[in-house]
C-alpha cells in the first residue's frame, strides 16, 4: 500500500476527483487504483478566496512496485506505514494480583481498556460517579450554583475531557501510531468515523457520554471491574515497594501494579503523595481568562467569503505572543461555537473552561487567553503551584459575588483599565452567570500586563479580536497539572516502585489524545512487568 500526501482539491470537488487526482499524481489510469482510504484531510485556508482540502491517502494499486519505482523521486509518495495495534503480551491464568487503575479519565480509561484486552482484569477506582449521574451533578452547579466536590467537571467517569470540545488531536510524537488505536476504539464506541481522517477531529460532550458508557461495558465484558465512589486516600507501602491502596471508606486493596491517572485537579491526592514521600516536582502551567467573540466574527476573519460553508464548519484559531515583560501569552483550548463552563472542583472557588458540542453551533467562540507561569513565580515546595491556583480561584469567587458567578469584563474596558458596569452585544455563555467588574486584580500584575499587550497584537491577526464588547471571563487556572510525578523509563515512580504515574495529572500529557496514548504505554509497561515477574516466579 502506498501513501500519497499533499493532494489538493477545491472545497466542492466531485467524489471522483480524488481518485482522478491520485491517478494523475502517479501517472496511471484511474481504474488501476484498486482501493483508496483517506488517512488525513486538512484544510488550507491561507487564501480565503480559494480554500482547499489537502488529502493524505493510502492506495492499493494493481502494480504497486512498478509505480513506486517510477515515482521514487516524489517526496509525497512512499510506502504507507503499518498502523495496526499489536498487544505486547497476554495474561496467563495465574496472575498474582490484579492491576489497579486510579482514575477514569482518558488515561485511566485506556490503561484499563488495554489491560483488559490483554486479559489482566484490571480494577478501576473512580472517586466520582458514572458519567450520566456526574452530568446531572455538573448541571447542578451550572444551573443552580450547587457544587458537589466529588462529582463535577473534574471528577467522575470520563475525566475533565468529557466536558470539553472533545478535541482528539495532539502535537506529541507518536512513532508507534497509538493515536490510531485511540481513535479506532472511539469509533467502535460510537464516535463518527470522520475522526479517523479529519486533521482536527473532535467529538463534543454529549457524544462522549454514550461512548464512555460503551467503553466501560467493553472493559467489564473482558473481566475488568469498575468501582465508582471509591476514593484512594493512602498508599500501602512496604519496604519502599507499593503493595496496594487504602480507600476513604476504610477498605484496602492489594496490588503490586497501580496506575495513578487522577487528572490535574486531584489536589488532595497530590497532598497525600507528598506526605507519603512520593517524588513530586513543581512544573510550569498557565493561567488567564476565557475570551468570547461572536462565532460569525471568527468565521469571517478566518474563512472570508467561504464562511458558513457546510464543509468547513465553525472556524477556530491559534494565537501566540511574546510580551515585552518576557511573558508568553497564547490561546488555549479554543472552542468554536461553544460555551464557557464552570469547572471548579472545590467550594468557594471559580474556575472557567471551554466546551463545545459536536455541532459547534452556539453563537459564541471562546478560548483561553493564558500566560505562562513557572515555578519561579510561586517559590516553595512541590505543591506551591496548587496554592497559587487556589489563591486566584478564590479571588475570582470574591469578584464574582461569592455565588459561583464568574467575574467578567468587556475587552475594551479591560484594555482601558476601567471596570465594566454592564455588557454589550456579546452575551456571556458562562452559567450560573457573570458579574461585570474590573479584572485587573484577578491575576498577578505581570499576567494582566501581558494579556493587555497581547490582545491588540492578536487583533492584527484576527480583525475584531479586540472589539470593545467581546467578553473576558475569569479565571482559567487548570490548563495543566502544576506538578510532575517523576517516573523512570519503566514508567514507575522513581522512588516508589509499583506506582505508575500517568496522564495529565502526573505531568505527562495534555489533552484527551495524549493522555489516552500515555495510558496505553503505561498499560503495556505493567503487562510486560507482570509477564516477566510471572516467568521469574516459575
């Protein structure tokens, strides 16, 4: 099978045009193409008047060797890589203990799934609730201002990615093509098949809910066990070796292989690990605001006369700026046609995030506009970044009126340094509501200065980005984990063997796809370790 890249066609091309373009590229008749699979379809929107689809395709030919020899000098033609996923081992019948996975976000979900598919019958412990119950609790905060600290945007089946845009792209290196395994499993669970080939695949919250339930059922059908409402509050360590976990309900569970996939907001778990002496390090993250514009403005700026074309959908953007005070400012988790959501997991704090449904048809576009924060900004121990986040989340709660409303300010007022007393044509999507105010005290001075400088710079790339009544909503602090749980090449904690830190919370991923891939890699490490231990015991 050959792979062809950089095949460019107009937005409204006929179905047969792709096969003809393949034949033309290879210098063969169209009927010499036996089969064609789209591996990737991107969009080149650099020229608004002539937006193109850009295809990468895998093709089967009648005489592949002859064609490949003839086009050997074409850098856009070559052999297609083998993306088939192969299990590294399979469990034997005499397992000494079952592996335990803590957390059921994307990382824990895929760690559990791969272990189950290899026959290791994992036990998955999730402190929150099943995804549908969790959804009801989350809407309790959004609609009624009632927070459940154990069941919210951060905690529960599916993890924080459930209430997001469902983005499934990542910039990590993936030489083993594990991302393909992730996407394939999502399609099996009900995701649209287009996620296998579009350049920026996404699913949306409501589709994710049913998919997660199907994946849970798959794990259970393979001998895995999932226990909701099971919060791990301590580790069982004997002679420096992890031997299991202790639960908040008083139970304990023995296991020599424990995946720690708790997400970036499990602050009480991080404290427990720190107390237990597990090696933690402070790491950089970012903090800022959510910005909202009319989606129509973003569409017009990014797509020009093709705005609204059904093949393009809602337009997105990616922006970055280096401020004069040395701070990096960038857009984060941009959600076309989405909403700003309440994402706190702790009482009397306000945290924002963005979310979209699959349709991306809400009136506003929103994105985080965030500033890089480093450990130098919060000197102290490994948990000092958490104290930093809490400080500004508590401040946002105060500015919002102490009722989980979020503080908000029109962009024009923010740039002018005056408080907003009302709002304009851009209606904030955050629920339970917003309180117009002055955001200048909602973040450190250096962050405010950098964002004030960055927004006009962004407006030079997207006309209207600095429009007076665009809305800033605060604060966004949970961009990534403020800690890293250092692990070795065997994926185990460097000072607590048997503990496998994984995913975003451990500092090894950022987003659904990279977290899921990390879960696969950790599951493989555990499987190989168990297999080796079993052979040695014999």
